[in-house]
């Protein structure tokens, strides 16, 4: 089935939950709530860090980058999720689909880079405290941020390769937004090059997770060597919020979604939608909640803004 929009351009059809079309409007309410939490939570963190000069320090700069990537991951999907679940229409043109796909994967890739930078920051703060103040300067953090952006641009060739693939048969996608793994299945010719390039990018993310694990292994080793129980607890408390964010980013959404797409023929249709929405909502929703609860400077900055507004 070839799908074309009213202007004659090639289009795709996004879908909601298989077999539950009559409940789509009810599904949108929890989705809307999660969008609201993600946007308010991450937007508040950016506001708190900007308004409080005491928070103009490396870890808070990286936290602002994380909040920005979470917003970048959330906002591009809002229009299509709204159309699919509330208005019942999922038609999307190829250019818009590719743009949305690039934003989702680029910001996910960038978030992995931010988490790696935050892990290195915690490693330097705990394992090399005497040198910490001289290494993560504002200029170096700005360069790291620019490097993250350049690294995410590695996804552009992947999108370009996808445009060269002839697509045949159904144009129906299995999610309410565009994903590269989903569109690859629509190709009617060999897509080995696309798969290999995509696998290369996945290996970069896996490398990030390995380096983060190595950083925390060395951090735990350094903490165990501290004789004071109070100092051990203080050192661990500086890492717990970041460690939780790493877990919710790598272990649940990304790994689960990759497994689902790898064995999609044997998986229930509902599982694809479930893991895709977990991939979309879990990190942006939980990250600001975790940092607001576990990060004392952020919590104090938030209370100061709330009290000042009253």
C-alpha cells in the first residue's frame, strides 16, 4: 500500500496501540501528564541553575545540558503523539518524519554523552579532589558541550542513507513517532549498510556505558578506602542521583527497545508500543524528579525561587 498525502508527497502513517483505537483518547491523558512533568521539571531545573549563581559550577552545567537534551527528546514527539491519540490521525510526510527521527536519535545520543561527562566529573571530584577545581573550567565545559553537539551530528549520514533506500509495500509505522529501527523494516532492498552504520552508533553508546561503569567502579573503590563513615556517605550522596539517571537511561528504555526491535517478529505488538513509550517518557520524566529530590543545591535553589515568588 503506497501512501501519499493531499499534496502528492510521500507520507507515512503513524499508529497508536494495536487493537485499542477506541481507548486512544484515554491513553493520551497519562501521556499528556508525562509531557507536562517532563517539560515543567526540566524547564524548572534550567531556570534554577540560571537564576542561582551558586549553582554555576561544573555539575550543574552538565545537569542543565541533561535537562536540555531531555526537552529536545520530548518536544519533537508531542505533535504526532497528540494527533495519533487525540485526533486519531497519524499521517506524516517523509521530510517531517526524517526530521523528527533525527531529533529523537540525536538528543538520545547527546544524552549519553552528557551522562558520560557527568560520570567523569564525579570521578574527578571524588578520586582527584585536589585537582578538581582546575580541570572542569567553564571554557572546557563549553568545549565539551560543543563536542557533544558535533558527535550527535554523526547521525546525519544515517538519515541520508535512509533516504536512498527504496521503500515498498506498507507505509504504516508501528509507533506514534518516527524511529530509524522502524523505518528500516519498510525497505524493499538490502539495508545492510544502514544497519551497520546504525550498529556503529549503538556501539558508541555502549562504549559510553562501559566508560561510565569504569568510572563508577573507580569511584566505589575510592569511597571504600575512606575511613570515615560520614565521609563515605557524603561522597556517595554526590553520585546517587546521577547513578539513578544512568540506570533509567541505559538499562530500561534503550536496551529494552533494542531487544524488542531485534526480536519484533516474536514479540507481541503491544510490547513494541510499550517499550517505545518507555524509551520516550521515562528519562525526561524521572531525571528532574530524581535531581530535585536527591541534589541538595538544586532543591535549595528551587525553594529559594518558590519562596521569592511568594
